[in-house]
């Protein structure tokens, strides 16, 4: 939880610094986004109870990797007004 907060604060600071440069840098947008928990083969080398628990959790709360990748596309397409924002579920959140 603390690492996510540090990430959000760092992104906001970078966005404000880039917005105040002279001359203004063209079309640089920095957002912090999360694709959420996705079902993938990321933990393919885990074994035993850990693998069993990961599989259960992936089927309960995990979304497809396609749905997770939509968050990345939404971050790219969000536009200038989203600069320095945190995005969750393809929407800017405060």
C-alpha cells in the first residue's frame, strides 16, 4: 500500500515538473495506472500450496489479460487533462 502511494506521489511530482519546463515539452503525459489482478502465466514457476492459492485467487478476482491491457490503452488515450492522475478501471480517480 505504501509503495502504491509513493508511486502516485512520484508521478504527480514528475507531471508537475514537466508541465513547468521552459520551453514546454510537447504532449508528454504521465499517468499512474493499475490493470488490476489479471489471470496470466506470471507465476508459472510457483509450486505446491502457493500455486494452488494463486490459482484460486486468480479465478475469484482475476480479470483476463485483455481486460487488464485496456487500462494501459485508456492511460494512453486519456488526454492532457489526465496528466499526473491515478487511473483505475480505465477511469481517472482522485
